[in-house]
């Protein structure tokens, strides 16, 4: 079941949203984090009318989520420029994800600066397929990946790939970005000498476009580990549209169990 179908079947009422996560969206014993974060964002956006664009999100992956989940939202504050909405996702009454979303109107400013350089990578149409996974219960079957870095760089803690959802019609672009934003493996996995479990702990996101858009559903995603030590990794995350214009940036903390 695709994300648009999951959302279409979800039951919303007031400050809550209930949805069923199928087995095809799992990663181990929990649902894929990008999916649960997207469900939390969808619930937050439905809870308040006429919200300005999403500007920032802080997400904590507290525990495993699977099967039927309920998202509960609370408006913390809404002023003239910004709205702060908290969203919590539960399975069987147990908290699995907690998020704070900040929606903010655009402001007139004399400041106009962008540090992100346009990545010089192959266009998605020319890039080779990546990350094929035969497990039907693993979430990557709902996405398509293509390589962006040269072959000799694919074993460093710096992953860059083109990513898109197989089905995305009708999705709000912010929800779509949330769903693909965590789709790469944690970059520290490139350093592993043997397979082992790994888990995202927190995710801080900044949206860089009020109305992000791309071509054919393709987004360029990059995760770069800047430190991996004592069972914890910090990684920087960047996302561009098909024209390689910056749309989202972030940082993530990842637990490493090897």
C-alpha cells in the first residue's frame, strides 16, 4: 500500500489521525521513520486551517511503531507569523515518535544568502539504479533509488542518491519530502566491517523552500557522517530538487550497535 493510499484510508477527527502501516513499510521491528514522520506531519497539517508553509521540524524516534498507529496533535502557539504544533505517534498506547513542527509565513528581508553549492552529479535520467532489496517487507520497495556519487566514493560515509516514491499523486510536497528525507541508509554504515543493527534517534530538519517542487518525483538526497564514536553517529543531510536547487537540510543522531 502506497503512502497516498495509507493517507486516503486514515481516519481523522479533531486533533487525531489513525492509520494502518502495512508490513511493506517496515525496517526491522519498526516502521520506516520517514513514513511515520510523514504521518505526523499530515496530522499536524490537517489539525489547523490555513497554515503557512512548514519551516522546521524536530523529530525524536522514541520507540517502535507498527500496525495501527494514532497521531495526536496539539497546537502549542499560533501567532501572526508562526504556528507551533506538537505531534505524537502511538502504537497500542505506547509513544513511538514525538515531533514539533514550525509553520511560518515568509517575511520581507534585506538578507538573501545561500551557502549550498549546486551538486555536480549525473542527472537522474542518466544515473544507475541503486539499493535493490528483495525483502517484500522492507520499506525500500516503495521507493526508487539511483546512484549519484562515482563508484569509488560509494564506500565512504557519504551517501548521495536520487530518490523518489513509487506512488506520490496527491501528496502535499512537504509530506512527500518528509517521506523521502530519511530514505538513505545512515552514512556511518559505510564504515561497518560486519553487518549490525543501527537506529535513528533524532532528526532536525529545516525547509529551504516555501513550495518545493521537482520533476518526475525525483529528489537528490545526501547523508554525510561527520562523527561516529562510542556507538553514536552524527550526520548532516541535504536535499535538492531535480534542478539541484536546495529544498531541505538537516542533522540526525544515529545509534550504532556494532
